């Protein structure tokens, strides 16, 4: 049956969004298999694949079950309807977990001993170590455990999302019920591993093995038939933004029904290999899931690889972790320059390319604005914040110094909702004007506007970016941000703030393309102009670097441009629903993905424009949600040096032969390898880039 599905999928001109995501997670897992990476780096990438998979099931598989559970059908981009698509997707995910577990057991685990640590079960511990584990259980773990029985007198307990649980089957004297099942949830605030030192190495004992060994103490004077470790993942998102191909009234109808549930429906059940068949049969019935939803974790593997972060970040292994390279100054800003950011920005624009350039110039600008008596107001958008955010500190300081501070906070930023709400309330108490999102739209745009009095006039300073105002991710994500005092940008950004905080309707911006107002139509116009140029025998070309490509209208525009002869190079890190290289459809389109040391997060849109390139950057991907359900912005890069920097960034991405993967017509990706031994790794080359190279960069 799966072979039949595969045949139908290959006939479609579009690639399934969810199957494309699975290919992406394979590329992340491949980072853990790369020669030359140290073990802790490899474990890091396995942990990332696990957190990716949890989010994928909570959001995307959860969205699929919204259709299935409420009797709605849909046709996926692959051409499959909901039920066969679910079978195909879960079948392919099963294969992914098999590869992931094999890699951990056969490639990574044998290396632990050489790196001064081991993950051991109770039976492999020495006598004194066992005593320590027992003491830890009795003093710390046992008081936290709460057994929950399910029988004719007790309702089925609500088991929490993504938490390790023991299902315990016990014998009873009751003639009606000869066996009962009970559940023990392992508290989330316990470390994933209990740590002990053994001579020159660390011993990590998984928390489930600590509990398993002492589980009889929880069920005293009861005969235990079996104890099975499992973990449920639930549908975790019911926002209109995530169910982008569903009509709004259906979402509202669904929300009302879901209010009667304390938790979302189960979409994945991970269970250890030697499980109690009766117990799992009961769970399958209760959760209304199929065999496909059950992921078996073999002996030697680990349930929930996100726990590996405890080992990866352990202080004892600091020497094994490579040092991060020191950031270099932006091309248009000297390392020895006067630190007055207002003075610098009145002289010229600056393009920051993170993490190769530090985020410090931006943080310095905010700190100086907070202290400067001539600064009148600060406005910015916040999506995700660092833990000890310098941004929040600067805004609090500015408010205390009597400046008008307006913050558009996106409280619906997935998995950061609680932190954002807390920080927003801190700012509000300090006197900042805080706006909690705009209606049904998610605020994803990244904009900053500072107004400063200079004599009888005011001067405005702007920052526009593809990345969040987050110092932590600025060291790990590649992003670009433009700092400027250009009046054209300032007018557009001020107008955009008026639109999103008030109700004005702007004319077309000079330097911004915004969503949900016009972004899709403007990008399609730019694509169609290249198509027109090609049809008229004029030079043409498109290069786009984004995280995800899923919007059908823009894909169809790219197909039409390809048929007209426009050379199109797409650099798409994650999901790509466009099928490249298909005869009569997309022969002139190439797609590559960069997955490596840093998370590629910058978005750049290049249009040849008969040799006078138009280059945009900003916060948006080519997704339905970006165009219709979010406040987004793309900014035109006007300054010649900065434009050349963005062009060179694209050139380097197309040259990379260490982190690059090429997408084939069938949707698969193959690694790009060096020819003639000439290695080009952008995650190293961008630290060495020179002005003369940038100015000579050319795409077509």
C-alpha cells in the first residue's frame, strides 16, 4: 500500500509540507553522523531532532488529527487524502526513528567511554553506586511520585504531554478484575539523569531506571505483573495560524469542543520494546490510535533524546566543546570606532550579519537610547527574548528615565508564551505602553524605531531584521539586520507602527513590503517582472534564501518564471513544497538546503531587475501563514555596500560544499561534496570575508 502512495506522490507537482519536514529532520540527524564532529556535538544534533519531532507531532500531526477527529477531509499537496496521508506520514516517521535509534546505539553509545562518561542502568552499577541511587530515590524521588490507579472505581487519569510515565500492571484478589493498571508520571523538574563520579568518569543513570528499580516501594504488598515505560505526545496547537488551510469558523467550532478536554488528543505513543501487551492495548483503545502511532524504543536507545542536553552542556565536558569563533566587526564599522551609535548611524548604514557580527552594536544603541536625555521615544516589536534579556533591561531603564516606550509583544510566540507574558507585565508596570498582539494576527515582524531630539528637529534611527531581539539566538542563528537613520526607512517604519498600533491605512511603502496587506502580491509581481524580462530576451534571475517555501501562489509564479527561462536558485533550509527540475515545469529551478553548525534563519530575496538588482530581507518566509496570518515585513536594501553584502551572502550559500544539500525532483536531498578537494564552508568563510570580495560578488 505504501508503494502505491509513493507512486501517487511522485505524480504531484508539489511536495508535501509534512513529508518535506521529515526530509529536513533527516538532514539534521545527518549532522550527528558527520566525520570530524566531536561526540558532544553529535549528541546535540540528536537532541535537536527529538525536540523537532515533538513539535512536529504536537503541531502538524495534531493539525492533521483536527481533520480526522471532526470528520473533515483534506487533500495534501502530495495528492493524498487525510487517511492515506496519515498512514504514509506515520510509516515514514517510524523509519526515521529506526535510523535515529540505530545511530545512537551503534555509533554514539560505543564512544561514551572514550569521553569520560557512561549511561548505565541500575544493574551495571557498583555496590556503593547502587546505595547512592537508592538513597536518591528515597530522599528525593519517592516523595514526589503519585501513583494513579485506573479501575471500575477510578476514572482514567490525565497523563501529561511529553513526560515519561510508567504503566504498572498489578494482580488483584477481585474476581471481576484480575488485574489493574496504574500510572506513575516522572516529575518534569527532576534531572533526566542522576549523576555520579566514578574515578575519572561521570556515570549517568536515567531517571526511569532509578524509578524502575524501586517501583515496588510505591506498590507495597501488591504483586506487580509488569512495569512499562511510555510517553505520550498530544495535539498541542489549535490556532488558526497553524491550520492555515481550514476555514476560520471550523477552527472556532473545534476550539469549543476542545474546551471540554483538559489536554489535547494523543498523536504519538512512545513505548519501550519489551512492553506489556495488555497495557498497550488498553492505551490504544483509550487514546483511539493505530499501530502506526506507536513508536517502539529498543533496548540501548533512549526515550526522549532531548534529555541529552544535560550531558552536552555538562561542565565536566567543557574541554570537549569547541570554542565559538570571536565575532568580527561589520564591514561598514571599524573595531576601533567611537562607540556613539547615533554618530555612526548618522554617517552611514550598517548591516549586521549574525553570528559572524556581534549583536552588541544593536544592544549598545538601545542602551545609549535609554540613557540619552535627547531620546524621546523607543518603539519595537518583540517575538522571542533571551533569558536575561538586555533588551528588556534597556527598555525598563528607558521608561524609568521618562522616555515613551511602546512595545508590541507577541504573546502567542509558540512555547515562549509564558516568558513573554511575564516580561510584558514587567514592562507595563514600569510605565511602558505594551500591546499584546494585533487581533488574530501573530506579530512576527522585527522592527525598532528610536526618536531623538537634535536641536529644533528630531532624528529617527531604525533597525529592521530577519531575527528576533534575542542575544542568545544571535550567537546561534544566522540573521541579518539593517541599522540606519535614513529618512525613507524611518517614514515607512513609523507608518507601519501607526498601522499596527492604531487603525490607519497606509499608501504603498517606499522601502517596505508588508503582510498581510500586500506581501504575496508584491513578491509575485517581482517574480513576474523577471518572467517578462526573460520572455522579452532580457537578462533575468531570481535567488531566494528562506526557511520555508509552502505558498502555492508563489510556487506557481516561480514555475511560470522557470518555463519562461528565468534561472532560479532557491536556498530553503527546511520545508520546501516546490518540486525542482521537473521537465516542462521547473527545469530552471534549483533548490539547496544549508544545515550545519548554525541555524540558517536569514531571509533574502534577490531579483536581477536587468542588472540593477532589487534585494530585500526581513522576517517572512513564503508561507500561507506569513502572507495571511502574520504581521510581517521585508525591507529593501538600498545602500550599495550593504546590497553587495547581501548578494555575497547568497553567493557564498550557493558555493558551500560542506553544509549544503541539493534537492532532487523526487523531494529527496543529497549532500553537496567538494570537487578537487576545494572545501568551502560558509560557517567559517563569513568570519574572513573582505570588502573587495563583497564588492566583486555577482549572481548572474
